[in-house]
C-alpha cells in the first residue's frame, strides 16, 4: 500500500473505536454485499469522532469560522460484509500538520475480529469565508500531535 499507513504497521490506535454499528439490509447492493456508499458513510461517522477528539467540533467551527475540507480519500475493500454483520471502526491520526490532518480508519467484523476495509483520509483546515487554508489553533494541533504519537 504505497503512501498508506496500515494500523498494524503504525502501532496501537490512539483513538481506538470511533464507530460501532451493524450492516442493515438497506445498505446492501443487489449482490447482497454492503454497498460502497455505506462503507463511506460509516467511515465518515468515524471521521467526526476523530475531529472531535482533537477539538474540531461543530461549535468550534461555528465560533472560529473554520471548516474541514477533505482533499484525499483512499479505500481498500478486503472482504465483503452482509446484512446483520456487526462492525466497528478503529482510527488513528498519522499526520498532524499546521493546516492538515491525515488519519486511517480500519473497519472490523466484530464476530471474527477480521479487518474488512481500510480508509486513509486527508483534510485541510480552511477559513469558512475565504476557503483558504489556515493554521489550526495551537490547542487543536497539540491534541492531534498527541493523538498521533508525534512529538514535533
């Protein structure tokens, strides 16, 4: 996986479980597998837990006039999921720059503890009005660095 940081190679997930749920029949395609949109939706829910763990909340964004914009997403589907499968997502921040975050999600089948999908994402911190990248406040960057295990 060029450019990707799988969790088993990057150490323990500092954020731990960021999503738990089940695959519903409505989330499956005509072949009986969870559809691509549902993987993305579950990873997106986990992303908001990653942001909140750093202090990037809805209230923060409204107060500071800031938004997070996704600029890269790479998914690997390792095994199909079917209706009724109980799943969890474990996440880890792998890079906390002055204006961007990069993190990895890994989705697991809770019955087997088998990794079934991974998603690496990068987002940039923007001024909501100008839509230009702006530095994170020191408190947010410090927390993100702490969660990534980087002491830069």
